[in-house]
C-alpha cells in the first residue's frame, strides 16, 4: 500500500482523516530543524553555567526569569510577558556537618538538608539513631522508643522496577513525610536515604512537608547519600550505642515576588483555544538543575522556535509557560490556573517536560478514551523517531491544576534509567546533558503539538 494514500482512523463514533504525507513531511521538517538549527542547548548552557541554581526566591531564579524572557523576545512571538507569583524563600545556609561518634572515632557522612527543613540548634545536636524502613515501622515503635532519638529512614528504591519513577514513588514518602511523622513522636531529627538507584556519594535533596504540625514538632530533616546510608546502617549494627552528630543552618524567610515566564503565538484560526507547552524554571540549589528542569524549559522554548523556523502557523494559540516554584510549592502552576480561570481561558492541550533531557521514548497521557485513541493512532508517524511509548498516566505537576473542559494533558517520557543518578543532587549539571538527546526531546514535543493542533481535540 502506497504511503500517499489518505489514512482513515475510526475513533469515538466518527472518522478522523489526516493526510499521512503532509504529516510525515512536517515531522521530518520538525526533526531537521531541531537537530540542525536548535537553540535549546546553548540556552541550557547559559542557564546552567552562567546563572546556575535557581531555587525559588533566589538571585539565580530572578536572573533566570529575565534571561528566559529576553530569549523568548528574540523569537518574534506575538506576546512575551511575566506573570506574578509569590513564592517561598528557603536558604540552605552553611554546609551541613554529620558524623557518627564511635568511641574516639568519627565517621563522617555526605548529607544535605531537605528543602524546607528547619535548622538544628547552632551547636548541632547529638543523639542515638534508630533505623527504620517505613513510616509504618516508625509508627509501630511509638513515642516511648522514638522520643529523643534520630530516625534513619533507609528504604532504598526498588531496582526491580524498569520504570524508575515507580521505584521513586515507592519510597519518596519517607522524604516528604518522615520528618512530620517522626516529629509527632518526639524525635530530634530524621536522616533519609537519598532517592537514587545507584550507590554513590551524592546526597539528593527534595522537599519535606511538615503539614500543620506545631512549631515544636518540626524537626531537622537531612538526606544522606546512598553509600552513606549503607555505611551508617552497617555501623549502627556494629555499634548500637553510637551517637550521631548533625548540624545544619537552613532558614525559611517570608514569601517573595517571582514570576512565571510566558510567550505565545496567537492562533491563526482559533485564538481563543490555548495549547500550553512548558517546564519549571526553578531548580534545587545543589547543582545547576540542568536535567531538572532546565532541559524541560529550553525544550519547551524550542518548540516555538521550531515552528518559527519551519514557517508553521498554529491554528490554536500556542503558549510556552516556564513555571516558577515546582520544586517546593507548585505556586507557579497554581497561579497560572488561577489567572486562567479569571480570564475564562479555554485550554485544550498541555504538554510538560519534567523528566530530564534524556532520549525521548514517548508520552504519558491524561485524556478521555477518544483523545487517547486519537493520539495512539499516530504511532506509525512517531515510529521512525523511536517514539513508541503512548500510555495513560501522569502528565506533570505544573499542568496538573489546569481543569478546562476536554483538556488533554501529556508528559514527555524520556528514558529514565539514569535520571535519578542526578535528580536533586550536586551532579545535576550541564555536562550530564547530551545535546542530541535534548534536541530529540524538543522535536518529539513539537511533533505532538503539531499533530494535536492540526487534528483537534475529540469531544
């Protein structure tokens, strides 16, 4: 059967028809532009190497906002603007110190405070350590055994999961909730094994959540590297009465003003229908956030650059949004939805990239059956570009709040095997990102945006 025939797909009780040759050619043009004329890699280089880390409320975040806006203004878009959002400001302070006192010997450990954690007393704190594997095990110990102790959460990511985000989901509760639950029982502090599949010396930060517990129950929370966790566990088994010393000086300040960065191309046929592509501009403070999520930001910017380069004019309004404060509050995503509701905007599609700049494998889709089937019908178009994963699942944290009628929300799914080697750690730096893989991800995103724009949303 010749490729020039028109394919008909039977979907949601009707017929969706698209000319395969036109779509094939456009995808070829998209990939050619991304692989030969992209700006995303140098954009990421500036974000990472010149600006550096971009934690909400920091100078780096402020510089990133101005840089991203300036770069979008060079693309000849119809609108580029900043959207105000109040964000938390948490500062790590001096480098953390931790060691296990075994007799006269001090065994030091690579640690970092978890985001949002309170500080230790200025002189630090000393206590015996109790190792647990879960929140349930902690609860079973009860206040009598926990009070006055440091709780060490040491449940590793499960290596049996090929989908590494499943392994992450299976143990991240000890990081997000461990300090809160241990604090309720009178613990002095918590140590949490880093969310990392490999054994190395990089502690991985991430947000801890105290919820609504009283100030007196808010205890210091710190992450320990996976090698450190292995050593600490072994040392505690051999020296049950050893004491652990911890010192960290982090601090939370009043909320500060920051911004989402927005750029858009007005739709040629349906300007009132909005398609969003985006990532989060903030990052944790240990590395420079190249994979998480500088990559997603520059890929999203590149989608609009690709369309400008190939002369494609979207039917619907196409908007890039670089969200602020995904890492420790999701204030940017929530504020974007709030402002959208005030304006009665109609979002029909949203695509987020927040899983690293590795080789793209496909998309995770939140949609009704009709729209999921529509996207699935494009599998043959994606096949030449090694995009094969079109599955139902979570799309993204920042686009999560969007709730327009019939909206289709999608997350880019890169290969995830190495992502947690870098996630929230000091080695999440520019040198860890491959230029070609980054560009392929941008091309995959632009291809899906094009197909959705051309073929509409099933209702």
